[in-house]
C-alpha cells in the first residue's frame, strides 16, 4: 500500500479541526469556493501564495485573524493550530497535482 499524505492528513486531528472551524468558508478542499467563502474572499489554502508562507506566518493568521478571517486564539490551542497547519500543507501537495 502506497503512502498517501492526503489520506493520512484527512485522518488527523488537524483535519477534524479544519472541518469544524475552517471548512464553512474555505471548503473541504481549502479552495474557498463556498458561498460564504466567496462572499468573504476566503483564501485558497492550496495556492502558492498561501503555501509559500512559513508555519509561523500561518500560525499568526490563524491565531490573530487576517482581513475577513476571524482570530481563533480563543478557540484553538497553539498545538491545535499547528495540527491545522500540517493539514494545510497536505492540501497544498494535493492542489499541485
């Protein structure tokens, strides 16, 4: 059986957190193509612009919010934010196919 980073990531706690906190705006694939995501101009999380950010930069965005994205500092621990970032990296690998 071949290793599939996306399948592994989807079974992670980062995927669970993403589904409960991020998917409404960013969509299951992270592209932002949801009704609310389009209204709020949600970022495509698999895009080169997002994926080129460092983990620290992504952590700050999730923690503090950015533009229309609310902060999640009061809802997620630093470890949970790191797990979501790991999941976002897997989305980026999937998007490049």
